[in-house]
C-alpha cells in the first residue's frame, strides 16, 4: 500500500519463496523516501517471518498505526506552531529595527528643541521639549519590548519542534 508494490521482489516464484523464508523483506522506505522510519518499523514488524516477531493481533497492529497517526498530527501541529511563532518573532524583530530610525529622529528633535529653548524659559515654553524627551523614552521602551518579544517567540518556536534549527 505504501509503495504500490509487493514487499518482496523475486524474479520467479521460487526466488520469491526463498526471500520469504530468508526473511528478506525490503523496507518500504527503500522504495519511497516519503515513508517515515516509524511506519517502516510497523510494516517490518507486521511482515516479520517469525510469528513471535509479528504483532500478536490485529488490535495490536491497529493500536500502533493509531499511535503513529496521532504522532503525525502532533508533529504537524507543532510545526504549524513553530511557523506561526517564527513569523511573530520576525514581526517583532522588524519593529525593533524600525524603531531605531524613529528613535534617532526623536533624539534629533530633542536636540533641536534643547538648543532652541533656553534654560530660563517658563514651564509652558519647555513643555514641547519635555514631551519630545518622553517620546524618546517611550520609543526606547517599545524597542526593548520588541526585542524581548522576538526573543520569546523564537525561543518558543525552538521548543515547539525539538531538534529543529
């Protein structure tokens, strides 16, 4: 079923029988790279020559196939989560990079206002300077949060699919 061909490939019926008796079953993965190792192991156990090496019941085979399918679904879910987290991490990283330019522009504005407003001016006249300074601080905090968010998302992406890089 997995490879659209028989598990044994003798050129004659006698050669096929010799292969059966020798237990020379070709694993499905030898003919199709799409067959994962876990499914290979299930197939080889189901086709084992010695009775004691095979599944002892159809129920046992069914249980192994179900566990394999559940594992596939879990891997797909984990891979989807990994992709989503990487995308969110990249968005945070893009925002982090964009904020560098905004901060530079805001700092330049603070410098210009500092030069334009003498120290002896009234609080009302200094208010635009203070607001510009507060904006720089908010942008710097947002930049830190963006980097932290990127780091957190990338870390969770690595946890979602252990062993992936």
